[in-house]
């Protein structure tokens, strides 16, 4: 197999608020990601098998949040990967304090089915 025959894609999260998120991949992977997004727009969710540059495969999941699901979206933990305080809990949550609910892991999106 050559580089152009496999779907190579990296998705880099934001390190902190206002930092850039980056998606980089070869043409085959970017086309597959576009198909996955199109499917999520129609079906609410989709997933695709992609490969990182080290040859390790992974599933990329795409979810559509409905316009009336703002509270669900705001309840999700933030995607930032930089430590924000003395304890690295990885759950920085900008929308805290609403009904004393903790941030929800993204796994709740699968529970919506």
C-alpha cells in the first residue's frame, strides 16, 4: 500500500480557548471525512475508520446537534487539552454552575440514540 491508498488523517484538538483546531490528511481521508459529515447532516451521526501516520487505525465519530439541543451542547466537557489548574482533571468546563451539573463526557452523545 502507498500513502495515497490509505485514509491518513490527524485531528488535533485545541490546547486552550481561542487556539486553533487542525485537521490534516491526505486526499482520500479528507474525502472520507466529507462523506462522514454529509452523512451526519442527514442521519444525525456517522463514523469512519481512518489511520494515523504511525499506521494505527481509529474511528472518527461525527455527531449533529439539533438547534433545540443547546443545553446538551453546553453540557459537554470542553475539548481543550491543556491543563487549567493545579489538578489536571481534563474536564475544564466553561458552562459550570448551571444546576450544579458536572460537565458531561462526550459519551452521552451515544446515549441519545
